[in-house]
């Protein structure tokens, strides 16, 4: 039994597309749970109440909008299945056999199933984002590689046991997905279906479009992540490089500016990065080869001087 949990928010045309893809699934042992976060907008409620579906559907209208990811977690509370298949309302199943593809990957040792996906843009462009099984295996052995590059994708590509105790971190918006994947990989058995089972929509209404590049969001979230794992996550240069690129791309040039977005303890390596980047013209810093060279220099200084005081 699978609970397809849909945290909805106003976008009725996308939701209709998703529900249509659910109706066509060849695997039928599932229920649908929709938690509607649309507030005063009643469009989703009217559509659901006036429609007939060929599957069991539970609809909950949140009394007050919860926001993301709290609305995701709210949908899980109403799930009755042994497995939870989260689907964002603007994503949809790739084919009628998609849900069956997830089910076929399940055995008694598996806790979570991930799949490949296809990116779908409103202008009609599609891209296959499916990774190889070996890349996924590398992730399970070294989960922190997601800090550098989320090769897994958004939450719609996953299905997990409802008994899993790990939850999405309610404090996060920008890094909420891959931060969760890392915790899963550390504690649970994950498997991968290396074919696209999900179509992931990219459109102007997504929350990531409003928080991407916002230092008041990204800096606190990355420090929340750092404080969970501390020096464990700085053992590899690619993680240090991610911090380097984060501060470079956000144009943080002084420690005072950094502290204006984060009031907690600032790790020593942040001082190290900002100090060196401030010596370079930003245009020069954006040149890939030069940036990598100075990043490597910064990392070596960090390892020699500060690695025991991160």
C-alpha cells in the first residue's frame, strides 16, 4: 500500500496534470492524500469536491497556510500506507508504469527508493537528469557529495517507508531536500532505479525561484547544516569548494556583511575564505580557473593552520 502525498498550493493546472498521471498508473494499490496550503484561494477545493477519481483520495484544507516543508510533513500525517510517495503538485509520473517501477525496487531490506527523472520546462524543453547506478552508489558511500551538487533531484523522485523516523527539517527551504537525503543515506538502506520515473516541472511559481541567491536564506541554512555535522563535512576539498563558491556567488566581501545574515558562531574557515576573496576583484574571482587556484590555496592554508579549530 502506497500513500501518494501531494502538498498542494494554488497551482490547479499543474495539480490536474499530476492527478491525471496518477489515474493512469498500472499499479493500483495506493491512496492519494492532498494537503491544500492555498489559504483563501478555494480553487483546488472546488475542483476536488466536484471531481470523481478512480482511486481513494483524502483532501485536507489547512486552516492556516503552513508553507514548505511543513505542508509536506502535514500530508505525511494523514498517510495510511506502508510507503509514502511524495509528489509536488507541479510534478507528475513519467509513464503509466512509473509507480510500478518504484514498487519493483522494494524488498524487505530497502527503506527508500529513488529514481531518475526528466526535467520539464514550460517552454517545452525536456532534459533527462537520470544518473548512473555507480554515481548513486558513490552518494550512499559518501553522502556529503550532495553538498557540492544535488545529483539526486527534488523530493518527488523518492518513495520511503512510512516507519522512517527522519523528517524534513522545518527550518530549511533552499537545502531542505538534499540535507534530508544525506541523513537518510547515513541511517537507512537506499536503492536507485536508474531510469526516469518522474517528470519534474521547472516554472516561475516554485519557491526556489524566490530564495535562490538570497543570502538571508542561504547563509543561515548552510550554517544550520554545518552545525549538524561540524568538521566531518570539511574533510574533502569539494565541500570546501562549495563554501568558497557560495560566498563568492553571494558577493560576501567582509565578515561584518556575513554576520548581518547570521548571528551565531562563525567558523574559522569562513573567515579564511572571506579574507582571501576580499583581496581579489570580483570579476577576476568569477574566472573559473583563477577561482579554483585561489580556492585550493585557501584550502591548503586551512588544512595546515585551522583544521583542528573549525
